[in-house]
C-alpha cells in the first residue's frame, strides 16, 4: 500500500504522490516556470542552514547547494535570470527586483552606512528617480546634491567625508546626455585611495537607455549598474522588473535589502524575461538602432524640426564620446534607439504647443507610433517628458537640466522604418 493511500482523496488532491520522482526538469530545453511561494525544507536543520545562508555569497550552504526557502529570498526563475543579466553586463552577480524603481532604491541605499551619508547625482535623470531623491530621501534625511556630470570633474567640489554614492545615468533620460565613464571612475578611484573600505564612494549607474547590448559600464570602472527590466531587456512591454548588477561582495546586502524592503520580482516575470527578453536582445536592438539612425536623420533634415539629439548623428554634441562608450559586444558603434527632438516655433512655449499637437495627432491617427511612456519595446513610443515622465522637475529645474519645454522623446521600435517616418512626417506637418 502506498504512503498516501491511507489519506482521503481531498487530501491527496492537495499533496499528490509523496516524494514523486516524475518532476525532473533537467531535460527541458526551455527552463520551466516554477510557481510556489514557499519550499519544503525536509528538516529543521536544513531550514536553519537555509536561513543562515541568506545574504551570503550565492545564498548557498556549506555543501554549495542553494536551499530555497521562500520566494522573496530566491526562486529558480529569478536565479536563472540574474545569471543571464550578470553575463549580459559582464558583472559578477545580479539581484532581481519588482520594478526599476525598486532597483534604483536598493542600488543607492545599500551603500549608505550612516545617517549622515550623502549622494551626488547627475542633474538630468529619470523623473521618478529625481522624485525619489528630492522628495522621499529629503524626508528621510538623505542629502542629495546635483551637478552636470557631462563635465567629469564637476562633482569634486561637492565631495566631503560623508559622500558615499555618485549616481550616474547615461544616456540620460530624456536629453541623452552622455557621461565619460572611464574618466569619472578614474577620478573616484583617486579619491578612494585615501578612504577606508567602509567610506569609499561607489559609482551607481542607470544603464536602462543603452541596455547592455550598447554599453557595459562595469567594464569602464562603474561599481553598480541598475536596469529597469521593463524596458529594453524585457523588450515586449509585458513585464515590470528591475535588476542591480555588481560585484560578489555586494550581493548579500542587495539580497537582504530585497528581503527586508520586499521589492521582489515574481517567478512568472523572471521566466518571461529570461525566456523571451534576454535571448532576443541581440536581434531586437540592432534593428531598433538601424531604425533610429534613419529616423534621426529624417528629423534632422526636416524643415520644421529645430534640433535632434541622437548619439548616432555627427551633429550630436557628444558624438566623439558616444563612439567611445556606446559599443556592442563586437566593439561596433551602438548609439541606441532613443531620440530627443524639438519643433521649430517662435518661443519654447510655442514649441511645446506644437509638440502637443503632434502627439495628439499621433494618438488619434498614427498606425505605428503610440503615445505612451516607457521604451525599448517592439513598438515605437512617443511622449512629452516635460509634462509626463519628468513632471517631478519644476519648469525652472527642467530648463536647468536641459529639458526643453517642447522636447519630444521617441523610443524607436522594430517596425518598417518608412512606415514610422510616414506617420511622423504627417504628424509634424499637421502641427
């Protein structure tokens, strides 16, 4: 008589065959999706060993075997995705989070060891990151200074003994500012020579706009890289997620941050990004880059367009730097799929009104451009940063950060580029 036969059918419907050996995933070509919130521990000792391993290198016990306990600590799908993203960024470890903003929060707060610690940030960053820094961090007593890091040494006068994080975003959202990462990290390394280990300044960078396909900051000396996986790494516009990539020494703090703050990614999200997003990265992004190059050139030649910012154009203010830092895995120039442009008008406010008309026309009439925030999807998306993604900046702060009142952000997809240009041209002519 089998072990389970002495139990009722309703109970057996919950537990199935005791100790079944049929659930063997080793022959799956695509890793399976696991959907359990908690894991069988087999013994009290195994449970204790698993909890003791949380936050330690690899979350493994003395036998070098991962003990899964609870989904918020780790699950197989997040672990597989983390390994893939670490490889993509050429980093040692990666930790998954529920959203890009959860990753931002973790990446900039885990290095803060004292209440008096300070952060220095590039002045032009994603609007929600700016809101986190200027609203919530301010309430929590975390001081953040801003400077224009397009000039690599601009942060030096702001550094004091309390500075712990230098926050970077390049290409910056939405202006596409580029930062000279090798030069900035060299300056930070010089400062750190005279600092104790616990007081060293860490460089933390948002690499969402570029994706690892176009730029790998860790290879240029950056300590911690973060992504909104929602964007180019997921690629299909179906998932929310975040990732932090760094060295093994910081893995424990990030895992514990996720455990205690709760910004956890679901297994289904991790599975989707791992099965579809990461494997297609090197197929999607080159097509997006090719489209973006043609669209940027079209916009630059358009009589109604005032200025176009795209790293692939020779007119881009930092074109030489772009060729230095934006490279694919084969070393080819990879200027990305984001474009920022302004429309000609008598004044900045008039440019804003014309931009509004363009986007409203697109919302009602365009077939292959969508008025929506986000980026890195198969579809081309358009939005107005000044009133949408960067509303956390006041009008005065936007001007200071280089965000034009009429600036339009275009996130290029993989459609037939002539179709996108057709919609864009018609929309501009109607404004």
